[in-house]
């Protein structure tokens, strides 16, 4: 079962930020744990890499 992490963060009123890494086709969701460490969730998305390659032309 897949749960969208951004929906979960919003439902629990937790802060997060999203970044895309076009050269590798990743989408990253960043947040912090209770001790202040950065936690990153990444997923490959072929459409991000394709869009990045089109933008570089």
C-alpha cells in the first residue's frame, strides 16, 4: 500500500519541503526528526528526468 508522504505530513500538521533532482529523476521530501536531524524520502520519477533533459536543450 502506497501512502503519499506529503498528505500524511499535512494531515499531521508537520512541516516538510519538496525538491526535485532532475539529473537523476528524483523527487525528495525533506523533514526533521524530533532531534533536529534532516530526514529525506526520495523516489524515482521518470517524468522528472525527462522534463529536466528537455529543459537543458
